[in-house]
């Protein structure tokens, strides 16, 4: 027995040692995927030596003798740090994920192929000017210098998925802009949602769910039905993953020198997007003779996106205008290849698509398009003439997806973002090289999609605003629901002329605020949208500027403090309705006492935000779930203005459908509080006063691939407790779906923050949410998350951290990028 025990212990120790060696060897091998940051490399394609410097946080400075060499070096640095992210991005836009991921991504690939985003990007390349096309070529050469290095170990994602990246092409860079345009142009999904709710509740009750913009809400530029029954509209609700689904929130404001302590403009900008690992932004300083850029770039794109060039600074927020329409197209009875137009039947434009699917047979089907655009219902609805009868593309015979049998209606998407002559990337290039407002504004003529609120400031003391895009003019209708395409009554008859787009230059008030709020007055002659979005953040910005900015006292420090502001005006708006509740027990009384003394500050160490959001979640479900049924999934994220509107003006929603007697709003609010406290007790335990918002509101940066791999997800994701909420300037978009442990997580916020000081542009400050590297083994993977949470910033360039690494790229024999 003793010998057996000894043998067993020895075997276990040997096994542990063997596993340790395997894990250690794998770890050591994967360290080979880390990029070379020091020394000298000779690379074909360069015209002259280029310095690639990295500071102690991995922030890159590129010093080159020409723009094209700088683009080459930026491509090289991007690929060193974010190669898998770049490849994942281009595969997503091209509808080629299934080649490496298998059938699980087939539905998304089908949708992307139906839109034809990559075909659009390829066509866009042909419309670029020679200087910009040359930058894309040079950038691709830099990326390919990394891809073609067969001695290097590929990042872990390629190892797990067992494939090598293909060479980079110019169109791969432009797909980034198409995907961003898709994410920031979400009206098509809103149209379908409204159609579903109108079908369920009727137009009058459906209107309650989209309250109108308040008459006193901030305005950026104050001076200026049955045909769908055959379509499975509910399947559109989950068509896009969260990272690509429409979402809108960003802040920007700019003050002229008359209201600042420096005597020059101060511009603040913090675009809000999905929080994930790695983040979307990559900080860089790019120095070439006669031109320096400092700000953020996007891996995959050689054109700097947001920043300052020593003379001007600029920032973006989303306009949330309506530039998309869904047209219901009617097919000819007995002739499915034809659809009805005002001029008679017309054949669908068609093309065959083939998706290679790892581990399965290739998927083949026909993409159709009408005079309005691609037939997106084909991507999920089973109308596809190339699919077996009764099946949707990508489904197998017998599946229950898609249109009802006999459907004669399809949905076509009209969207300027699919135009082959889109030159938005070129616009950003020339904007970054502008030195005056006139040059900057002229560059925005090429900014075609998505529509953005662009704020501007320059060292000469000027500030400006413009919202450029191709915005349709409709013959009829307001773009809120799908419309008949066969009559021509709702066709687009033109675009808002450039001179008619919202714009301002040196406005009398000396300030411009754009935080996804309404940007034009009611007498603006064109329709931008019938539904403006969140006004709370813009109202908070204006209030803080009124408090701090009276007279020339406003400083860059004030701007940074404002970007960290966590007071929710939305909470203050709703609280009076909640606090009328009569407590039924000591626990409820304690919660009401906490909320009664609360000022709306979403402090991560406070119990009040967690009590508030738990109550709001339960109340939202109590008010809407019974009427909406399965459609409630699209309303589980509460809108505070909707709740205020219902409680103040539409109490009929408080009655629970199918019960007697009629419930009052007071009863529903009180019952929701008890439900919320039960839920919090089950999840966190303790008395209400012992709760902490940060315990639930974690900014968790999940990797899109590694998070799905057992063990690796925990090892390579990271999280920090965060303050803020869905309506605060320091946005911490709150999750209301997913697993119960994920409810209230911080999933959407300022991935980039910048404050530009036009008195001294080198004094501008920056921060990104994650880190420069997408390699989980890198010290620069997630290293900035805590400092981002805590409101830290740093300079890029003179006055910033000294270089910690210096890599010199020198020309090697081979084709050389043409020089300026």
C-alpha cells in the first residue's frame, strides 16, 4: 500500500511537472508574438529612415521624412500591436468570418454580403485622390511587412483559430469607415422596431414609447402596417452583435477665447463606443516636415481620425440623423424575379455570393437589390430565390426562420453609406491638414457618411460647427417606419445641399455644445430626423459651463473635470416620481432615505445609484413587459424620459394587462421597489446602505474571441469598478441584458478623451480606455484602464514621458514607396 501511495504521488507530481512545462513552454513561445520595439530593421518599401518611438505606456511617436513613409510606419506599428483586431475587422466587413469561425457567424456574413460593404469599399478606393490613395498603398505595405515576417510568432488569436492573415489591401482600410458608418447610422433598425410595435399596439399607444424632444431641450444651433405581416421582423432585433449594433452617445463642446483663462479656444471631445479589449482607438503622434498630428488613429486606417495639428483641433459626435429608409418592395404575383415600380415591373439586380464555411459546405445564394438598395430581408427572411423553398440563407431545410409562406413583400435599404463614390476617409485626411476654417469646411464637403457633428477650434481664436453628410430629402414621410416602394410617393428626391447643412462659425454666445442632442430649431427647412435623442448630457454641459465659465475663467482643467462629471440629470428628473412611494417595511424605508438624500451623483462607492437602477429596471419591466410581450426584449434598457412621460402623462401603462382591478402608478412603483430590493439582496446581500454601485457597475473589457474560450476569457479580460451611468457626461452605459451577473455592468463609454488647448496645442491632454496593444501578453494590454477610470490624462510629445523604446526602420532593397 505504501509503495502504491508513493507511486501515485510520484505520478501526480510528474504530471504536474509535465503540465507546468507545457504551460510554461506555451507561454514562452507566445512571448515570441510580442513585437520588436528596439533596434534597427531594414524593410522594403520605405524611402528614408523612420523612427518609431514608444513611451513607457506604449504610446507611439513616428518621425518620418515624408507622409508616405509615416503611413508605412503607422501601418507597421498598428500591425505590431493590433494585427488580429485589424484582421477581425476586415473579415467582419467583408462577410468572411465563417471561413475561420465556422457556421456560428454565417448569419452575420450573410448580412454583410447583402449590404456589400466590402464591394463598396473596393469601389471607394477608385474615387480617392492620388495623395490619399498613395497613403493607403504605403500603409498596406507597412502592415504587410509584419504579416510577411515568417520568423515571428503570430498573436494567440491566430493560433487558436489556426489560420494566417492574408496580405493587407487598400480596401481593407476603407472597410473600417463603412463599419463605423453602419454602427452610427441605426435608423433602419428603429424603423423595424416601430413597425413591430405599431402592429402590436396601434399607432397611438406606440407613440407613447418615443416621447417627443422637450420644447426647452438644448439645441446646438438655435438660430438656424399590414404589408409587413409576411416578414419575421423580430429576427432583425438580434441581427448584429452588440459591438456593431447601433448605439449613440458622445460629448463635445468648444469655447472661444473670450470665455477661457488662456484667451484661446478650448475644445473637449470624448466619443462613446463599446468598451472591449482591445479598444477601437490607438494613440499616436506623427511628425513629418511641415506637419505634426497628435491624437487618435484607428488600427486599419492610415488617416488620423481625431486630434490637433498644431494649428487647429476638431472633435466628432454623432448627429443621430435619419439617413436610412426601408422600402417595402412588392413582387409580381407568379413572377418572383420582378418587383413593382411606378413605371411598371422591373427585374431585381442580382449577384451570386459564395461564403466559405469552415467545417461545412460553402453557402451559396443570390443577393438581390432594387432601385432603392439591397434587399436586406433576404439575409434572414428566407425569400432568397437561390435558397431551397421554406429555408433562409444559411439555414437547413425544416428550419423555422424567415418569412411566412407566400410572402410577397421584401425590404430594401436605401442608405448613402452604400454609395460607391463615398469619400469620407479622404475628407478626414484633408480636415487634418487644414489650417483655417475655410479649408476645414471645404474638406467636409467630401464627408458623406455617417452624418457627424464636427466641432472646430483654431489658434487664431475661431470656433465652428458643421454636420456634413449626404442627407436625403424625401418626397413624403419622415423616415420613422418602412414605406411602400412600389408607388414612388416616398422616394428620395435629392440631398440637403452643402450650403444648407447645419453650420456655425464664431457664434455670438462664444460656445458650441454637441452631445447627441437636437442641433437645429423647429423652423430648419429640412428634415434631419423626426426623433432627437438624449438631451440630458447637453443640458448638464450647458449648466456646468454657466457655473464655471462666467467670464474668462474657464481652463483646460475645467474641461477635464467636466469630462469626469457623474451627476445624472435623468435621475434627478425621475426621482420625484419614485420618492412619493410609501415604504412598506424597514428595508424599503432605508432605501427611500438613501435616495431622498441623493443628488444624482453616480459615485461607484455610493449605494444610491445601484438602488436607483435596480428600481428603474424593475419599474420599466412592470410598465412595459405585459403590453409588449416578446417585443419587450428591445425595451429592457430603460429610457428615463420615457418613464417620466408615462408616469406624468400616460398612467394607463401602469395597469397590468389581464388583472382586476386597475392598478395605479403608485402601486406599480411601490411593487417595483420591493422587486428591486429582493433582487439586490439575492445578488449582493446586506442592508441597502451597504451596497456599492461599483460592485455591479464594472467596466469589463472583454476580448471578442478569447472571452469565449474557457480559462482564457478570465485570463485575458480585465475589469475596473466604474462610476457614471447611461446619462452622465462620464458615460457608463448600463447593461440590462445578458447573464444576471452582467446586469448593471458598464458596457459603453468614452473610449477616448481629449482636451485641446489652442493657446498651446502641446498642452493638450489625452487618454484611451484600454491600452495600445491587442496582444494579451503585452505589458501595454489594458494598462491604461485604471488610469482611464480615475480621470488621468497625459501629453503626447514635448512635456510627455520620454521614449522607453526606439525602433529605427530603414529602407531595404526592393520596391520603394514613391516619395513626395
